[in-house]
């Protein structure tokens, strides 16, 4: 749960473990990193969807590939620099390709609160078989891992799906061609991946402004405010500069009755200020919940059409006196817009990332040998940021802050300051050092003195999924080795990374609790947990995710040939610094 503070005040907090300290809140004179942003948020941003959740913005846009990408950032502008993460990929020929219009919704489904990704996909080499598919998250992280749940309507052409809940009933809205018109429809749902009953017409292109280029209504999106139910949709052909937004309101009782919906006489958002074809939108609220925001794609040129030139744009909107939304005009490129309210805090928030043990190690020397010793640990969330830094959050939802802002290192509410960002480097002992981005001071263990107070290793507190950054599929233990598979909630996909005295971790799946993952050549296999072949360094990557480095060979965990198919071996290889060797840790409990 996110809590905001409205004024600066002094906070005293007793912290636990290595980092116990009395801290003072940042002074009001220290400014946040940025208070404005400009559109476009980022290029190649067709059909955008954006949500703010637990301290981060998450966004998706159309990829036209067989991989579903998601970006994550604590700031809206930061999405431009965020490394796209492939949270799902597909090789099934019936639904493998042409991924369009991803949306992710947090719904109370049959398994409790989960994220549901709704996306359009079809067959390779043709757009004639495009239809919706649904993924369900294992937990509460928008980045998954995800399990494929099915297609609500696999045998018909249906695109641009979105959910809407009316009177506690879930509905699916989507678009479909009939003769020379593309129309929007609505159908009741039994659960987020199963339809119930027959679909009904939501809207068809009946007005002249909906029939420019082609006769199109598509991309229906829910907007519910003060008890009134609206649907905002895209009208006219996306290849024209006159692609735009229209508005429906539910003025009757039954959402499945076409006569229960009233269409606005005029479009509600059209080209202006050098932005052409503004459409296929979504909605999100500011971090403090006080503002409503529109996200949409637009073109910078009249002839840019339905291409990768469409960029993701965002701006706040208001409400008219009659209760209808007022989207205004598209804000011109390069014009400064105030960041969403609350983005710069102060806020207490726990980002969606595994809670880690940050383990402190000292160097023990004798006449014959030099070794490392684990001295203690504290639980912290390591949340990776688009600029290559990390932020470190404690159980109270506060963030490790450098002395430039706090007077001394301590934990404070998030205020989007450089002094709350830390770079991670590997020292001579193979362990991690955290350096403050503002004053270049190093993070040291409380009560420690000497040259080795800044040596740390990481290990998750609970079981995690180890997810490929290339495929979105998870490391799965087999009888002899490891391979990638889609998430299926098997014990072979839940891993315990256990800290060792030398700063490494051993990797043990729930399905093999007495065996560790070992390295043999370029392969992995299960064996004893006592020698270096079973030990791995867990190292954050600048672009996000982790390197898993074998202590014995210095090779890194690697997805063979970067292949997307199920069953592909995951072994080790020389460090190529590529996506095939980037893995993410996701909570599964």
C-alpha cells in the first residue's frame, strides 16, 4: 500500500540488522530529480497501455513479434530508458505471432488477485487469424511470471481486447470486422479467459468522422467515474492523420443491449498541435491517486500511418461540469508537462521485487590462506532502475539514502532523489559494492571498521522463479539438468538461492531439495553442494536482471542459442553481455 506525505517533517525510525540507525527526513530544499517531462514518452509506442503500481510505472506497446515486452520505471519519463523485458513469448503456430495491443489488468480472479495480460496474436505470415489470448500472473508482480490461460474466442477474428467491470460483472470488449465495417463488441465473461453467452454490438462507425480512410471503430477502453460508465474508442483508419477518439456512455441498464449505450455526436480527442492520428488509448491515475491521465499513441507526421513511427504519449485530463471527460487537445512534442502528482513523493512504498538478504562479508587472512566470512545480513528489496542504478527498500517501505540528503546514510521515504540511487560494482573478491550516485560514498555495514565493510552478496529470502529475459520462460529442473518452460507452478520451477560463506549462493529447486545445480563444461546438472561447481555469484546487470556466474568456471548462465522454444537447455557460456544471459528473479510465494 502506498502512503504519501504532504509536508516535510522529521521522522525517527529504529531500523533492524546491520543498518540500524536514527535518521532525519530529507530537507525540503533538496529538489527531486525532475518535476516535468515532455512527449513523446518514447518512440515505437503503438497501442500503449500504462499503469502505476507499488512505486513503478509499467507499460506495454505493440511489438508485431512473438514476444511481449514490458517496461518499468519509478518515473514516467524513465520509461524511455527502461530496458524492455520479455515477460512472455510464444512458439505455438496457432498463436505465435503478430503480437498487438497488450493490456494488463489487476483482477480478482479464481486464484485471487492476479494480473491478467490480454493481447492479440495470430499466425505467422498473415493477419487473418488474429485473436485474443490471456495470461495470468503467479503473484502480484505485473512482470510475472505468467501462465497461459487460453483464448476467449480462438476461432474468430477479434482484436484490441479490454476488460470492463459493471455491477461486479466482468465483460470483455473487443473489435471485429463485419463486411466493410470494423465494429466494437461486448460479451460477458465467466472468468478472465472464458466468455459466457453471446456477444452484443457496442458501437459501429455510423458517423462521418468515424469513416475516414476505412469504416473503423476499434480499441474500446473502460473509463468509470463517479458511478458513470464510459467507453472511449478509436475511430477511422489508423493510416490516416484523422484517427481519433470517440466516447460512449452506458445510459441504460444492460451493457449487452446496444440501445443502452449513447455515442457522443463529435469526437473527443483529435489531431492538433503537430500530433496526428491520436488514438488507441488507455487510462491511469497519478501515484497519489489525485489525477486522471490519458495515454495514447500519436504521429509526428501526417503520413506516418500505422507504423513503428507512432509514439507513446501521456497527459492529464479533467472532467466537465456535466460529468463527461475533457481530454483537451494533444500536447505538442517538447512542451513541458508537470509529472503526475505524487511521482516525487515523499512516499512509503514496497516495489514489486524479491526481498533480498544483503549479506556482509569480511576477509579472513591466515599464514596459508585468505577466505571470506559471512558476518550478517539484512532484508532489503533491490529495485533496479532504468539508469543502471538500484534503490534499496526496507520492510517499512523506506529507501536507503546517502548523506548528501540525509546528513548520514539512513532509510527515508522515496523522493526521487539522486542520493537514493546506488550503483553496483564487483570488487576484487567477486562481491558487490554499492556506491551512492550523489556523493560517491560507499554503503558500509553498521558497526564495521576496516577495508572490507563494503563487501556484500545477495540472496532472495524466499523461493523465486528464475526467468529468461529473452523468452519470459522459467528455469525448470529436469531429472538431469535444466531447461526453459512456461510457468506451470511446478516445484521444479521454484528455486532457493542459499547464501554461502564465500559470497556465492547455491541453487536448489523445491523438486530436488538435497541437490544443488552444478556446472559441468557448458552444461548444468544436479549434484553435491560442497564444491565450487555448485556455487554461483548473483550480480545485478546495469540494464536490469541478473548475471548468474559460476564460481568454478566464471561462465554465466545462458539460454542455448537464445531459442524461444520450450525445452531448450539452459547451461553456461562465456560472458557475451547479451539478453540470452539476462535472468530476472520473480516472487512466487
